[in-house]
């Protein structure tokens, strides 16, 4: 086992090959030529790139066995492909490519925003769940609250004991409340 303070852990461990090379190729040449700070050029990541991207995690306290699991505490941030998670504490299981986080969880997933008590997500498939979430879906401009949301894949999810509305604001003019709401963003459908 090992422990570290104020560190970042990068999985897989081949830092130069998996992290530095893509960053260096995406740096803005004009910023470097002008002596400025390098700025990464925006690049749309495909779903395949997300699955092979390294998981980058950082926190104030890190401990564990990196070939199997790593525990993160205090100001945890995880980034992999189109998924970003912030939480008070987390555990990353390297073999399963799974993150379990709790405490003031904020998750950005394919542009959709979620806040909740705890999240568990299998990073290469996007499957997982979040408890007691509030959410804002970018593509449909929808929002709501729920007891739990299960993510079956990148496009399919099930909202339990939740609300759904496309009205703006904390108190929308209308909302749908359902014990179960199945959403499929690929087909652009929902069934309550």
C-alpha cells in the first residue's frame, strides 16, 4: 500500500504515452509562439475515445494499491472522457474501471449536470447510479429531482420517484412526477 498528499493519480500508469502526448499535440501553437500560456484546443471526443481515455483523479489525500484500488479524500476530482466527478471522497477500482464517490457529489456526464449524495459509475460503459440527485439535461433542457437515477448506458437511464420538466427555474410551471421514468436520449424518448 501507499499514501500521498496533494497528488494526482493517473490510470493507466503510462503517463507520457497516455496523457502528455495527446496534450502536447492539442496545444495552441499561437499561444506558444507568442510566449503565452499553452491553451488546449477544444476537441470533440468520440465515445470510443472516452472508453480508452485514462482516468485522471486528484485529491488532497490518496492511499491504496493502485493496481487494484485507490482511495481519495478531500476535494476529489475525477476526469475520464466526457465524465467529470467532484466529491468529498471516492474509491477508484482500477480493474473494473469503476468510481464510487460520496459527499456533495457533482457529476458532469456528456454535458448533463447531476448533484447528489453518492455516485457509482463504471467509466468505460457509463453504467451506474446516483442517489438523491437533482439534474439538468443539456440536450433537452430538462431538469428535475429524484430518489435515484440508474444509468444503463451512455444513452439510457431510469429515474426513480422523480420529476421531469423543460421549464426553467426552481419552481417550474409544469412538471411530470412519476415512480419510474425511462429516458433514452439516443431515441429522444421517455416513458413514465
